[in-house]
């Protein structure tokens, strides 16, 4: 939605891996581009990615089979991709192979030519695709094979690959930086594989392909799991039953404040759609206690909710402690319900399994965590790539931390002094001097002593380098997740 506002065309797509057979574990893993043409295509594509990551499909990479590829509907645009495409790599010596290859040729919506100037293989492949295009009436498409936005980012990428011991053969044959229209045309001209009128038509086909994709709006409404058709009725009954139970057992004393709070909180919960969420949290916490799983007594603003206390979500009584409900929920600020629970790490899996069993595998999922490189981690990675001794890298990190921490501390103190109008004092001047000294030391470290290392620093810090499962959360949804939002399976079989 943001891209569309900025005049960019969002394409929901993936470069997916294909394999001839899932039964025989062969590391063929051919590349193919799939782009959703409409909302139905988005759901279908999401399901394909989920399927590709299942244990029976994974082999080094997530994959789908040729047969699954052939069954993809017209709601998805199929593009032949780069030199790793099955149209480039699939063997065609046997008659059976030739039949499969012919079927692959006919299954694509576009054949993709690429502009790599130095690659003889690419030149031959482009010519082959041109002949196939004429034979089958399938249009050519052309874009840049972009792995980096510019040359500097490409250098940073190479350094990170070196640090991670990742190597690709013939890497020097390919310029994988983003190209403007004119640069792309010039690369094809230098390559000389096809007539320029054919190339220009192929480039224009990228726009035609994009124009064929339907714009759509994301559904960004809050979505709570649905427990019952008559949730409000069940919830009210639960509140008063548990309220009476606490009175009968002498846990609380009669007080009109409880009834007042119940009515006010119910009004707010109904208005902002939180009834089902509160009911879910109450049932979950009670299930935990019933099954020998202790829960922390309270965390955060939910401590202001009398209903949360009466229904055993928390064990802090707002009537006794005079806590504030509006910090947790109020009718003027519609936010997703937020209640954190403290559960021992050794028992969390029991809670997750209960939730998945209750709501179903397609309406629950674990949460993806993306790992990025920190400042110190970036220095480590670059140092490893440049073969800088470990002791020296350690010293660089210590100096970098010392200077940056001191600079940050001085800036904070200076800001406080200036807010209070205390610029004339000696402590203020000492802070200014210390700031300038450490800024000079940091500049000397980055631009003189270790200029080569810090040349790559800004291009790599904060880069996403890993994915894992969030250790303390799970999604529960009223709509299916694999198709509507997209999911994948981890190595230990968790979605």
C-alpha cells in the first residue's frame, strides 16, 4: 500500500526452486519466477511457498516438483528466470526428458532474457529463448538481474559472502547491480545476442507484465481468534460465575466498585472488539493452571483490568490496588489487545501445543525472528573477510565501543544542559571538549587507521543475515494463515 502511494508497482512474487522429482533426492533445484496476478494468485503463491518448505520437499533448498509447477493456475505469472532455469539446465538427451522439456517450454508465460555481457552461456541462452519465443508465441521479458542496488552495496555483499565462506562460480562474469533503462539497453547492445528491436520489445514487456497484475488492498483490521458464535454471552456468563466464586470463597469482599468496573470495561471491550480476546486469555490461563503450568501474577497495563482479575488472567486486584484500566484499553485508542504472560521456558511448548490443537494447524503459527548484524558483529565479519588477526579485531571493537559510547553520553548530557540553559558552566564545556576529542578519535579510527575495514561498515551494519523462531510467542488467527499471510516450515517441523 505504501509502494502504491509512492507510484511504485508492488509485485507479490518469489524466485522458487523446481525439482524434477521429490522422490529421488537430486540437488537440481532449478530457478523459476512466480508472480501473483491477483488476490487469488497471492493465496495460491503463499501456499506453494509453504508447501516448498515442508520436510518432504526440502533438499538443501525449499522446492516444488515439476508436476506441482505444471498445475499452477493462470492466477500466477510464470517466468523462466536466469541461467539456473530448467530451460537452461534440464537435460534433454532421452526422449522422456525431451518431452518434459517441451512441456516446460510451453508452461511459461514469459521467457526471461538477461543482459550479462561477458557470459557466453547467457548469450547462447538468450538466442535459444528467442527461437522458442517465435516457435511457441511466448513473449520475451527483460529486466536487470539485481542482487545489489549499486556497486558499493555489491562490494559489501562480496565481503559478507567472503566472511561466510560463500562462493559462486563465474561470479566475475555477472554485473548484478540495479540498472536504469538506458544502462540496461547499453548492456544488451554490448552483449549483441539479439536484434535491438527484440530487446526493446522484451524490456517493454516487463511493463506489460506489471500492468497485468491487479492492484489490491490488504485487510489490516484487527483479527482475534473466534472461540464461540455467541462470545459476548459466554464471556459475560464467565465473568459473573468467576466473580461469584471469588465472593463465595472470601477471596474478595463485597464492593460496588467491582460491578461498576465490570460494566465500564465490558462497554469498552465491546466497542473496540476485545471481548473474544479477553475470553481467549481467560480460558488459556485457566487451562495452564489446571494442567500444572504456573503463570506470572501480572505484567504491564493489564493490571488495570478488573475483568482480567476476576477471570483469573491476572492475580492483581485493581479495586484493592487502585490501578488504572484506561492504560490497558480505552474506547478512543483502538489497539490490538496486549497481555504478556510469564511461562517457564521448559513449559512453553505445552501451551503452544494446546493452542495449535484447539484452533487448528492452519490458524496458528510460530513467529519469525530476523537476525541482523550489530555494530560489533559487522566489525567481526569484515575483519574475518579481510584476514585481520582476531586480537586486532577485538581491539578495534573495544575502541569503537569506547568512542561511540562516550560520544552518545556526552551528547545526552549536552542536550540536558542546553535544555536547562546551563551552557556557561565548566561541566558543560568539559562535555563539549570530550565530545570533540572522541569524535576526532572515532574519525581517525574509521578513516585513517582502519579505513578499509570501515569502508564496508555502513553498507553492512543492520543487514539481515539469519532467520529463526521467536522463543516466546505464537499467532492465533480467525482466518487461515498459510494462504492469507504466508507461512513456512522450520527444520524441526514447526510452521
